[in-house]
C-alpha cells in the first residue's frame, strides 16, 4: 500500500537522522544542585563537590575610603584528578577572578607544572563612601564525581606597604603576592627594593597600576606595568607622575623554572606509563622575600649634584699658561745631514747587515749645559720649495738611500728623523683630526638612534631586563631610566673640549713664533705637530658621548659603544709618544685607524664568539704574537725593512752572521731592551688569554693596549732621564697627580655594579646603593675620576718635553 510505504520511508529517514547526530556530552546524573552558604573570614571550610553540585560561598566585609585591606583566597584540593580539575570563580563588585585546581602553569618547551595549593589576593575595588559593605562570592564546581577541597578567606596583614619599613613574606608560583603602596605627600619618586637570602627559585617583580585584574601569574605578569627578574636583589624606581591614582601594586611572582635567572633547567624523569604531556608536581617551590619602599632623591635635592657638576673645578687651573711664544721647535725645519757628527760605513749591501762606525762614537749621555742653543739666529731656515706631497720626497732613489744612511745609525738624533718638509707633515698629521671627526659623526648618529630605540622599548614594554642598570642607584629623568649614569660622562666632554682649547692656544703661540722667525721655534726642541693632539681631545669628547649613549641602556648588544674610543685613545697616545722622537716615520692616519678598526672588529668577534671557543682563542693568540713580532721588527729597524719573498733568507743571514759566525750584541741596545720587554708582556698576555679564556674579552683586549702604552711610557721616561734630560715641575706634578687619580679610578671601576655577561637577575646581585650625594654610584665616580685622569695623561704628553725647548734637535736623542 502506498501509505504503508510512505510510513516505512519516514521511519527509515528518522532512524538515519538520529544515527548521524554527534554523540552528546555526558550529562550529570540528575539535576544540578546549587548550595549557597554564608561564609566568614579566617574560617577553613572543608567540603566536597561533584558534577551535580555547585557550592557558593557568600562573603561580606566593610571597606573604608581611607583604608585599604587586602583579601586573600586560599584553596587546597585534596583529590588527585588532574584531568577533571575544580574550578573556583570569585565574583566581586568590579572584577571576576577564576582559576582551576590543580593549577597548570607552562614553562620552557611547553613543560607543564601542576599545583594543588593555590592562593590569590583579590583586587580591591575603590569606594567613594566613607564606609561601604561589599559582597563577593566564591563559586566551586567540577565535572569530577567527587572531589574534596579546603577553602579559606583571610585579610592580608600589611597589605599597604609603609615607607622605609621592611616587610617579609613567602611566595610560590601558585601563591603569588602583591601589595599596595601609596605615595606620601611631597614624595614624587620612590625605589622599591626586594631582597632574598636565596637565589633560587627565580622570581619576577612587577609594578602595576591600581587596576583590576592584577596580573600575578607567571604566564601573565609581563602583560602590564614594569617588571624585572630576580635572584637575590631587585630594585625598580617608580615615579608618581606615571600613576594617576598616586599608588601602585608591587607584585611578586615565583617562576616555574630558573633558566631565565641563570639557573639550570631541571630534569624530571618520567615513569614508563606516564605521558610526556602529564603535568609535573613541583612540590614546595617556595621563596622568602623582603620588600622595602624608600623615597629617592627629589629634583630639589638633585640641584646639588647639578651645581656640583656645573662648577668646573678645572677652570682655575690656568692650563693655558703652558703655551709660550718661545717654546716650539720647527715642524720640519732641521739641520741637514751635517748634523750627524759621526760618519758611518757599510759592512755590506744588505739592509740587515751590521753597520760599523768608522769614527769613535759620541757618548750617549751629555750634560744638558753642553746642549743648550748657542748663537743660532744666523742659521738659515730650511724650508723646502718643492711639492708638499710626501710621496714625491720618499720615492726618489737618492733620498731612499739617504734614509738607509740616516736611520740605521747607532745613535740617532731628532734632527735625523725630522727632515721632511713641515708642510708635508702638517698635512699628514692634520688628517688624524679630520678622520676621527668624520668617524665620530658617522659612528655617533646611528648609535644615538639605536639607544633611543632601546629606551623606548623599555618604556613601552616595561621589561627592565633589557638594560643592565645599577637599579639600586638609577635616577630617571624624563624618558631616561638612569640619568645619573649619563650625566657623569659630562666630564669627558668638558675636559676634552678644554684640552682642545689648550692645544689651540699652544698652536697659535707657536705659529706666532714662526712668523717672527724665532730661533727656538725654528731649530730647537721636539718638532711641534698638533694634529694628533686634536685627535686625542676629540676622542676624549667622543668617549664621553658614546659612554653616555651606552649607559642609556647598557647591554650585550651595544657594549662596543663604550669601548671603541678607549681603544682609539690608547692607540693615539702611543702614536703621539712615538711621534715625539720619530716625526718623519710615524704611521699615517689611514693605516693607524685601519689597525684600530681591526682591533674593534676583534673585540666584537671575541665577545660574540669567543666565550669558551678554543679555536677563536688559538687564532687570536697566533695573530697577537705575529703582530707583535712584525711591529717589533718595524720599530727596531726604523721602517727600513721589507716584508717580501726574501724575508726568510735575510733573517737566516742575520742569524748566521750575528749569532753563529760571530756572537755580538744588538746594535740598537735601547730599542732591543724595550722590544724584548714588550714581547715578553705580549706573549704572556697571549698565553694568559689562551689558558684562562676570560669572559670579558673587550676588557682583556683593552688591557693589552693599556699594558703596552704603560710599558712604552715608562721606557720613554727612563730613557729621557738616562739621556741627561730632565722633567719640569708641571709635567712631574701631572705624572704624580694622574697616577694617584688613576689608582682611585680603577678601584671604583673594579667594583662591578652590573655585568651583561650574566643574566639580568644575576647582574642585579652586584647592584649597590648610591655613595655620592645620594645620586651617583661607584661607576659614576669612575667616570669622574677617569675623565680627570685621561685629561692629566694628555697634559703629561703635552708638557713632558718642555725642557727641550731651548735644545738643538741635533742634540736630542731618539729612543
């Protein structure tokens, strides 16, 4: 029948539709029961809940407008159903907080950590009434069959932190703590210091505005406000202007893992039947901490250090008096070859063969009275009228032969190495200044842009782990987080500028002496070349600027900003010291800056790749030793040697003639002593680096340069005194004063208030309080003292040979 067929078709379609439906979720047995209870504070409720039961605990408490009390909810789930947790929902007037127990927090590589005991502090809504009764509810539910738990709600003691009072508390990853601080009247800035006797577990300190919700878990504490990781110390400076409510929360969270603080990542072995996704119970991972909030120095008080710095202590020194019209020797005007009193003959044609004198040697030591200038006014001024290009002079064959005759004498005088046209040398050494000025502009502009970007990122994200400040003495100004570390670099700039003015005055006086054909300026004293001095003053100013840029946000990626011009200053000082007695054969600006650029390149490579890298240290040590040998050869033979295919043959010939055939001492004893000492020190430093492999490669490289500079400077002074010269009172006082200041400066430098070689949390363990005017720390004092010491060192180089201003150049020895 058609009707029966239609009915059968309908039943078939209905059965297919029912089978095609997705399976329904398991429903609770019976109807869910809601049980609401009036609850009280400081009472522990031991209860149970299942899928058919919803427990609601109703609390009420009085809130006063001028008093803030914290409320804390603590729960402990006794049953172990990790796949069916218990959900706790706290409903308040202006916020809802929910969390599950066991609480699952994720660590590195998505590891899961489970916590059975959870405590949360409730965000306190504000009230405008004098007294208001507020209600909140704690809802407990689960899909488990039967789960036991304990619930307790308490008032938080000392929820509002007091100024200059310490408060101790405990925290875990599932039991974070936060407290409120209100700015007192007249206080615009405070520093929040959190300390702990135990480095681990790692924790996070956060400063957040008075808003709900409060982000107080490991997985969300970085969402808002300022924060930094912590092992034993943490400090955050907070300004009142950043918080409209004149108050803020101090949030302390213990992290699930310690790797971000420099700790080891724990290994938790899994049982055979356990899944890799199963959460790990961390048991009692607890940390005891202490917090204290103290006012920082206000800007009314900061006018003290400002005025302290604004009064330049060096204004009254009167260094401009160092220049005088009669002090100066001609830049290029020297005696001719006749200045060599002893004729020399050649014992062979090779450059490396021994030169033998054909007349008795003049003693090295001569009384100063015999070397004073007599009547030299009638001597002609030897100014070359040829081209001022240095290459035109150097490439002539007869002049090249003349160089071999002059520079290979056993006892050289300054006149022998001051033979080039003064216009040539002036142009040559002016390039030092213009090159470093160009380098400074192209170096500084991107540096300034980069550090501004760093500071902006810190301010926007609130992540204070980006920059390695001394947080216990970091005074902000505007958008700058540590203005005191920037301000303390002002000494470099001011003293560098003062040195440039002193050099300018000296050059003006010297040029005036030349215009009036002053005999002392023309033919006496060390030849005056000011280009390197200008470069040194510019480098000192740039060191201050780039050090300030580095301290805007000191970290691993911009360390070279603070050290680049330190290498340049060390290199320029060595070049200037060498130039004093070797004006004709000093390195050109291009080769000098190229070598310094290579040093900076190795500094960057060493910091990035050198830590624990044996291959790098082997390569660097070999390069260091080879460079030392090549430079020693260059200095010993005054540049009169060639690095070509015949170098090995010439070396073997010298070894055969001087060591095997006849054993004779070195021809240039003084130079040999200096170079042997230099090689011993450099080989020792290379061996130290290869064996110890210091972590701070930049400082290690700077130590190599400073050791060589000090060695050469000591050699220069010893040889100066040995040659019968004397040191005047002003340079002597500069040497003594500079040495003392350097000693104190290095003491403060090695205090080590922070280090980017460790994690930010470990670096903060080295932080210290301010020690000068409650504004400057140890590193700021290093800035002050080192700038004075560098300025004093420059003055030593400037005035060291003033005693020779009335001595003819053919009476001044080269060493």
